[in-house]
């Protein structure tokens, strides 16, 4: 790649990431080109679809997500591996909401997503299978429920000041509901996050 072409590509990726963070994944491609200081034709020559651009912008995050699954597969404790995936990815969601939006969107048909998603999905499915075989995960848990977990977690991380605490507590509640055949006392819940509902008067049993 010529140096000018490489420079244009880098500017497009930097502009796209900044705009995805500030405006969301549906920011117009023309806006990205303008912020990158390149023509729209140049942008589309390098990234013919929005999906291709999103996949390239978040390629490092896809690699990191796949590594989380690979680490879980190497764990000989299936429940701990399952818990690790949920906790780690949800924690990252509080820091990189745009990538998780991309992950949940899936963008079928994009080369970047087609390379990354099957590896993540198949690895998670194997972790789920192992945890069920050990009798630690409810039999009615479905692999697709992972998306529900991420969507629920996304709903509590709107406020950056409370996002980490809210996410940790939500995930702890969810993991308790998923666990079967507990062999030890339940892990204590993380402290409550200072959310709006938390300021309401507590009931006698609350």
C-alpha cells in the first residue's frame, strides 16, 4: 500500500472510531469521510460497506473477545469458565459500549464479522455444554441467552459513574439465576450501585 493510501486508511479508521463512540454505529459514511479529510469515493474504495468498516475498526476488540473465550475453554472448571466469560465481557461492555453494540448487531455478511463471530459463538457454546454436563448450569439455559445478558447489561450502563457497579451487581444476580446444583454457598453480591431506584425508601425486608 502506498504511503498516502495507508495514511488515508488510518485517518478513516481514526475518524470512524471517534464518531462511532460519540454518535453511534449509524453515523453516515459521508460524515466519516468528511471528518477523515477524504472523499466519499476514497472511503468506499477501502471499505465498500459500513459493516466492513465497523469490523475493521473493532478488529482488536474481536481478537480480545475471542481470547476471553479461548481462556475459558482452557479452564478445567466449566462453571468458572462460564462465569468468567459473562463477567469479563460485561465488564468490558461498560468501557467499550460501541464494540458491544457491534457484537450484538452481528452484521451478517461482513467478512470481518464472519471471521470473528463463529469462533466466539462456537467457543461459548462449548463452554455452555461443559457447564451443563457438570450439572452446574441450568439445563434450560440456551446459548442465545448470552445476547439477552449483554442487552440487559447494556441497559444499566448509561451513566458512566454508576456503570461498573451496576453491571457487577446485575451480572451477579444473573449468574445466581443460571446456576444449578450449587456445591457451595452463593457468592456475596457486589455492593448496590447508586441508581435512581436505590434512593427510594426501603421496605422492611429490603
